[in-house]
C-alpha cells in the first residue's frame, strides 16, 4: 500500500504537525491561552507512574518490632477520698479502673466509705519496642538505638451509683519506662517490685491517695 503524501505511517493524534492546518491553528490558540497542554511521549508513558509507585513502596518504613511484657498490679486500699455528694448518700461507693491503651479493668465497688480496701490483683500484657535480654540475638539491632515511646498505666477512682452518673473522684498515672528499662538490664528480664502511695488528683486539687504494688517481667506470663 502507498501512504498519502506528507503523512507518516506512524502518525498519532498527539502530533500537532500531523493535524490539518485549521486544527493546528485552533490547538496553537488553545495552548497560548493556557486552555490545554500538549501531550508528550513522557506524559503518555506508563513507566513514569510505575517508577513513582515503586519509589513510594521502597521509602515506606516497616513498623518497629514489638516485644511482649507482663505487668502485674495489686490495688490495696485508698485513703481520704473526696465525698462527691452524688445522690442521697452520705459517703461514696468507690471503685477503681486501670487502663493501658485500650485495655481496661475494674475493681468491684465498696459501699459507703472514703477509706475503701479493694485488695484486687490484675495483669496486663504490654507491647514495647524495648528488646529484652533473651532476645538480643534476634537480629533487630535497630532496637538498641531507636527512640522508644513507652505506655503508661492510668488509675482512676469513681463513685458508683445505681441512679446517677458515676462521679469521677481522682486519677493517678504510672509511667512504665522505668520498669521496662529494668527488664532490659536484668538477666531474668524482670523488674523490682514497686510499692507506692499514689496521690489522686483532679481539677488541680488532691483527692486522696491509693496504695499500689506493681512489677513487670518479659513475656506474656500472667501468673499473679
């Protein structure tokens, strides 16, 4: 077959010089007014998009490896709790909540006292990027140099009521970084047992104290 004079066999609709003179003029006017952009071979090539996608996949950082620890907590008693004056009670019916992240546990409430004894034990599994001694040969050398974001234990006291909303009575927070650091330093991967009289606070004022005993060890060992 014979091609028409002045036309290439490889002509494409993107090549301005292959258009009829009138259409060439219209396209030039549109380009000069910023209405459209002349497409190039680079714009039409799928390789450009493929390279950018591959680059994104290569630069995406994998999440840091997490190690399991077990936190054991004993809630003893509380002293000098405030009276919330909720309902028709002379004294509050306090109970305690303990929370790490989304995991929350609760004591039973004690009826009619500002000096309750709870005597309840709890266990939490704690995830941390801190590597325990027994895992030092797992190949995760980044764990020794990275910045760690350690969780905390939040302890709150509420006044239970069968009719009205449970009133907030105070809060204390235990930072777990010290326990995790101790687990890293000991051969057994276990911290010392801590005993603390924590101050409860709220609205900028002291609201009594609560007795807490706690420790941590490597692994998900939930024996109390």
